[in-house]
């Protein structure tokens, strides 16, 4: 119908205009209005006529208004009745896990005691490794690496990579690092920062293991939004301290002797998997790599003293890390790189949006708004390392958590990742043979990568059953609050979904349709009556009619009745030939007129015509 409508409108209304012109011609009409009527048989011809005459009179305005009903009526047929799928809103009871400080301090956790800790830790290592050994790891805090663009390409481009990076390997929602978001202002940390979900981008995240949640039915189709509270650790590291112990007479570290005199046994020799007194015996094993933790005893954190002065209380936890490396494999000079990293807990609020497609496709979730939590649960200087048990186990377990065995002549994968996340995805030992010099890395990049690893490690140690999607009952909305596992929070989510399709009538397009249809009906009736009201023959619009009173066609039309219409005469003179030419070819000044073919000459250039 939308296609037929303009054709039908032009046929009916064009015919009405023609018979109106005949009707007025029999009663007398000025030539200009008559010419405009006969030149306005379509919307296009009406516009052309207005342009040619360069004036818009009453007749032209009326014709233009009437003809505009042709396309409007055609569109009204399409739009007067549409099918819409309305949306409805509901409040959903959702649950999410927040492995906060309380769970990390919990004495029943994986680091509670020596008995059985190895068995529990095997599961933790599996989760931790699964989170890191993925292609998307090369995108984190790594834009200056040569492998960054390659990783983005492997993930399908920036948009696809940004969408996929928002979720971890198990579909949990990753939380971005607030201080690395575009638009973050440290002077206004409580200000919401928008992360447009329709413009996926590659973000830097606080942890590679995301937030696990429940409450959205698997067959749900629609959108869900919820606001959650989360926390993670952030590190601010001091400038690198570089020393060459092999050049020292007793292979000691003067910097450690000066700034950390209370530390005794704090070196981790991954070749021997043992502890030894570095301050007493020096650094043994040139090929070994060492990790250091600021501890008064074997791998326990110093929670009571300030570096360099054991009598000043410590008001912020610091993690002292050190790595031993060499510039190349043939170099015999070892390089010790030290940095002391202040630790704080960053509390954030995040708005999360999810698009669900039922069972037919994977749910898409991402953080779309984020800010610092204005009402944190604890002060930011209170960290997971308030637990001496956790600090001790962390120092022992974390440096070599990415591998099952050690080699004295190779770096740990943890060091390799810190230097460049992309190289961790190389082939076997070839990635680890070189002993990296971590001090080559800018401190701000190092502290971001350190935070990513530590936060991922802590996420792997808590609630890994819910992270893997193995526990459902703990998120059951029917359970009372006191039955919920510690760290599980309930939140009301806004859920919008589509209901059954309905027909919607457009009042505006309905009015346009009826006006157009009414004018078409009036034009059809008017053309019918005007046709039978005219007495004179139909001469307008026919070429034969131009020969009726011409002196050049007297022999051709002699004897023809003046009451015959042009179409009737055209049938009889169908085989006659005519031309527009010079009827006074033998004179000095010619005249152009319609004449029988062969009677005159063709119009010539550079000839005078009257």
C-alpha cells in the first residue's frame, strides 16, 4: 500500500486538476493560472513550475500543499499502526560476594594453620593460575609494551577486547582500578565516573578475578543494574634502590643495613626453598632471585617499627620487595633492586549493568559507573596484613605461586609478569632464563602490576567456590541473613524486561492519513462531475490539438469537426509526420512553427527568426 499510494494519488488528483483546468477554460481563465494548473500534474512538476516562474502565488501554494499529501499519506500508511514491545520494571533480590578484610583475617581461612594448608593451597594456586594464564593479561598496565597491540588484535580488536575483559574466566564481573579511569580526579574521589557500556574500552582492573553474583535467572531476557561495595589493595612504591652486592667486600647490602636494621631472616631462596639470614651470611647463590618482605622474623611483617628507627610506631604498612637480576646471561655482576611499597585499602562503589539474553546467548555485564566509597567499612590504612598469619603465609606462598618448581638460574614467573605481562605467555623456560632487573620498570607501572597480582591472589584465596560457580545455596534469596556466608551481601537490583508486543496507534499519522485520504476522495468525486460538466472538446495536452487552427495544417485537417477531441483526431492522423522547423526557409527572416514534415527547413544557427 505505501508503494501504490503515490501512484494512486497522482492518477486521481492529476486527473482532477486537468478537468478543473478544462472547466475553467470553458468559462474563461487567465493564461498564467491555466499554465500552472496544466504544469502541476505531480509534486515534482509543481516544484519545477514554482522554480521556473520564481513566484509562489495562491494557486501554486494550494497545489504544493495538496501534492505534499502524497508522500505524507504514503508514510502515514506505514506509521499509523506500529508494533511495539513495551518494557516493565521490577526489583530483583540479588546477592554478591565481597571478600573483604574480615574474610582475609578469618582464622578459618586457607592460611589458618599449617595442618592441611598445602591441600587447600593447591586449589588456590589452580584458581590463581587460571586467572593469569589468559591472553587478556597482556592488556593490563601494559600499553607501552610491543606485545600490547598484538594482544588486542588477538582478542578481536579494542571494542571486543573491552567487552570481554569486563568479565573473568568464570563470568564474574571485574572491578576497574578507580585511579586509572579517565576522568578520575584525586581531589574529588567521591565523584561518580561514567564508563559508557555502549562504548567498550580496554580498562585496567584492580584484580583479574571479578565479583561473583547471583539472583538473575538464567532464562531472563532484559537489563539489570545494581550498585555494589568493593575493596582492593593499592600500592604506592618508593623510588628504586639499586645495589651491586658482588662489588661489596662482604657481599652485604649497605642500604638494608642502614634502613632496616631490625630485619634478620627475610630472604627467600627459591633454589633451596628455604630461609636464611641474609644480614649475617650475605647473599648466597649469584644465580638466585630473591623476594624480600619487611619482617622481624621469617616472613612476618614488621607491624611495630618505622624503617630506620625501631622506636617510632608504624602508621602505615609497607611491603619491602627486592629482586636480584643481571643485565644479561653472561654478566657476573648481580643487581639488587629494592622498593618499599606503602599499602592502603581502596573502598569503592560501582554501578553494574547486565544485559541478559536468556539461554540463547552469554550475559554481558560491566561496571558503568564508579567512585570512591564515601563511607568505608574501615580506615584505608587498615589492610589485610593486619593479620600476622596472613602476612607470613603471603610472603612464603605468593612469590612462587605461579609455578610448581624452581630453578636457581631463572626468575620466577611473578618477576617476569611484573616486568612485562605479555612475556609470561611465552614458551616454557625460554621466558624465564633471563634474570630480570625490575628497577628498569617505572615505579608507577610496577606498583600497578604489583597491586593487580596481590589483589588477584587474595581473591583466589577467598570464596573460590563461589568464584568458580560451585556454590549456589549461599546466594539463595530465601535464606535468612544470618545463614548467609560471611562476605555475601544482598542488594536490590533494578530489572527491566520486555512484555508481550502490542499495537500502538499514532494519532498524528492517523490524522495525516485521513486528511490525505479525504482529499483523494474529494478529488475523485470532483473529477467525475467536472468531466461531465465540460461541453467543449478535450484539446489540452494533445499535440493534434495544436494543428486545429494552424494555417500550415489546413490540407491535413480539412473537413475535421471542431467538436472532436484531440485523442480522436490523433487516431486518424497517427501515420502523419510533423516537425518543428522553419516555415519561411526562402525568406531572409525565418519563422519557427509546427508543420507537416518536409514542408519547411530545419532550424539553423546564426539565422534570424521573427
